[in-house]
C-alpha cells in the first residue's frame, strides 16, 4: 500500500490544478512533496507563486498508510490550511472497486473548500505541526 502514497499525492495535485489552474490573479501552484515509504508517510505542501514573489504557503495534505487489524490497507489524510487552527482527518479504506482517482478528487475538493473559509493571520508552520500530531494519533 505504501507505493500508493506518491501517486495519490499526484492525483490530488492534478485535481487542484484542474479545478483551480490560477489560484490567485497571475499566480500558479508551486507545491512540494515529501514521501517516506519506510514509515508510510507523505506530505504535500501547497503553495502559490506569483511572478516576482516568494511562494506563499496555503496549506498541506499529510498522508499515512497503514494496515487495519484485519490486514486491510488504509490511507489517512490530514488536511491543513494556513490561517486555520482546525485540521480535517479523512480515512480511505481499500475495498474492491475503490476508485483512487475519485478519492483524490474528493480530498482535493474538500481541501479547496477549506481555503475558501475565512482565515486569520497565523504562522505558516502552525497547521502543519497540528496535522502531524493529529495524523500520528
């Protein structure tokens, strides 16, 4: 199941780019990914780049791949946004007929809906630290 981490992040990125190709006027997505297959963890940092400016963090998606007690693989996603203290956790269970691209589109849509919520100014690292704590539990 760990091999699905990078492809799932790529599907989320593709969905975001298709739904919102220019996240701000004159800007584009400038994302970064980190994957640790040994521990079954992955992170997608979502940033927006406007010409002539440094990338601005918008949030992150953290993934954890693990097996349930019965051996069924599961993928847990923690969605975080810059300026929001809350984190949303979603579990995706591997069942016969699971459409992973569709699941990635749902995660991307849910993340985008959180971006549209009102935000308050906080440190860019705050949601990431909370999400790491939430996904580890």
